[in-house]
C-alpha cells in the first residue's frame, strides 16, 4: 500500500492537502495551509537530501514565487520573492537549480536562483521580456527545459520562444535566442517534447500540434507542422465553448485536457483526449469535472493521474496503463482548484 499526498492550489488563500490511499482507493481531505492569495500553480522537486521542495506561483498583480517544505502533508513557507511581473501562471525548476517563472499579465519571465537546498530563493535581475504582437499582448504561459534551452509558449504572441544562456561572463543570464511562430490566433499554452518532437496544445483553437525542433539558432522561423489535430470530442454540444488547458506526456502517449468555458455543459463533464506520439487519437475520457485547468502525474512510471475541476466536480484520480485511464477515486466535495502535485507520503513496506 502507498499513501500519496495530493496538494492542490487555486484562486484562494490556501493550499489544500488530500490523502489518496492506493489500497482502499480512498481520497480524503487532510487539511490546508494558509498562504498568500492565489497559489494557482504548484510544482514539486526533490533537493539533494531527497526532501520535497514545493514551488508555488501566487498569481497576483505583484506576483510572487514561494517555496514550501512538506512536513507530512502540512506545508511550511520557507521563502518568497517577487516574480518580476504581473500574474505568474507557471514556474519550472531547472537542472541548474534556477527556477523560471512566467508572468502572463506583464509578458515577461524571471529566472530566480536557489540555494543548494532548493528552498532559499534569490531574486535576480534576469528578467526576460517577450515581444508583444502588433496590436496585442504577450502572454507567456509556461516554461520547459529541454537540453540547453528553455522553451516558453506565448499564448498572446502565438510563438514558442527559445531561451538560451548568454555568451558572457554571467553564465546564469538567459535571453531569447530564437522563436517558432505558430498560426495566428491559435494561442499556444502548454508544451511537451518527446524524441525531439515538440507537441503544443493550443488554447484558442483546441488543437494539438507536432513539429520537429530545429537546431538551436538565433532566428525566428515559422512552425513546420508534422501534425495538427483537434482535441474536442466529435459529439460535444454544438454551442459549447471549449479551451484547451493542460498537456501531459507519459511516453509514448499524450494527455490533453479540454475545459468547458461557456454554453451548454456536456453531461459527461470535460474530457481528457489521449493521443499516441503520431497524434492518433486513442480516445476521450469523460471526467464529470467542469473546467479542467490542472492535471498531474504521480507514482512510479506516472501510473496515477489526478485531474481537478476549476469550476465544479471536485477531484478525480485515475490509474494509467499505457494510454488507458481507469477511475479509482473521486472526491466530489474537493474545493475548485487549478493545479496539483502528487507526493509519496508514506509506504507500508509489508504491503508494498
């Protein structure tokens, strides 16, 4: 038996803890930690001592990046710094120990440094400003480290920015080294990379695309798509407005959430579209949730997937086998949340 702690953040002033028991499939409320307002994005990593470091972006006009220590499912704030802008919606720890924060509201990103334990933050002057489209705004939505680059999908500029280290004495300084331009109005939101193929989930067109990543250059190039597919079920209500949100990779399968925004609700709830690496649709999993903003994997080989309704429906845990998802636990009273992380809380060695 394995107990997992699921930490959920959203537009409130707390991070809520739930306990998931793999033996009984129970998903129960375990408590909450009061925080600064709007911890809308959570991510976790292990430090050099094997301890959990939880990073949270507090999505406010004067945004912040915070670190929390996990004390048996109870969080303790360790440090907090400015995100360098307005509305941080995502952060990504890098292998160097730095953390990239993307500010959706102000069109920029910050690279913060951490101490060796991962908890103590240093706000650097390394703020990257992304180019706004003519007559529009830049809206960077996430950051992904891949090889020597950091890739940033910009929903407002319809561009994937390619960040690299500057060739200067300050080896920790990052700047834009190139870009991949996507279709105007598509709204690239979240990305993954598998075998040098960049998969991009587009919020505004509800599509998933695949393109081969060209060698790192300093140029801006148009996206050369290998595939472009819809994530919307063919039998979705005709007057429903959808917006793609989260994209996860469990090789060779991709899992894309398709959130309801307006119009007629699908009585089956929002769906998770599953594709193989060639963008062949494996099927839709209907969740009973409304407005899936957040999904996350956990456990060995990403065998568990948690999905949350940002409007209603609570939280669902699925067991993953290949490209198949089987519901194993649901908590319909879980507070509407936008992101979650799964932490291995305790293992019963006798039954493991």
